[in-house]
C-alpha cells in the first residue's frame, strides 16, 4: 500500500515538473515555473517552489512554454495588452524626444520674431537661439532606446506565443 502511494507521488512530482515552463534569461540562467503576469517593464514568474519573482523584461531572452499557451493561456489578454500599450508608449516617447527640441526652437523663433516686431532688440538673439535649437533637433540622430526596445520585443514574443498577435 505504501509503495503504491510512493509511486503515485513520484508520478505527480514528475508530471508537475514536466508541465513547468522555462524562463530563459540573457545571462544563460534558466528558471522553471510558470508565467503568471506581465507589466510594461517586468515579468511575474511563479517558480516551481511556489515563490513569485519579478524579472525585468530587458533580462528575459525568451519564455519556453511546456504546454501550448493557445490551449492553456498563462495570463489574461487584457493584462498583456495593457502592458504592451504602456511599453509601446514609453518607446514612442523615447524615440520622439528630439521633436521637443525642434518644436521648442521653432517656438523661440516665433517668440523672437514677435518681440522684434514689438521693437525689442532681444528678439534677434532669441530668434538666433531658437534657430540653433531647431537646427540641432533636425540634424540630431534618432535616439536609440535599447532597454525599451527589449521590453517591447519580449512582450511581443509572449503575445505571439499566446496567439494575440499574428
């Protein structure tokens, strides 16, 4: 009788570890468990010991699912979509930072022109400063945002695995 319970216990233990997902980190480390949540900057991972740990999305290489996530989703689509929207918004904000310099420079040019029309000599100096700022904004390369790009890539892979992106 005791032997039968021991066999069943081993079967359940092997079955539980066989169904575990694997989180692959960029450092080469592998963590067993299951994906249990995402935010715009981290992954919530329920480790096999029952402990929930958050990993930054920039450190995640990939998530390997043991069972097809289309059949057994690991998280709610709404939670993933909210995280994806937030991460994409941050990436867009980072990439468009130079537009603020251009618009600010053009605002200075307009303000300096208005001051010049009013008869103030400082208007010419403000126009010159605005022209320099706008020119720098135009010639500046688009900023690279590697950490934010990695977040969006990791969330995209999770969405593809769950069938929410095609």
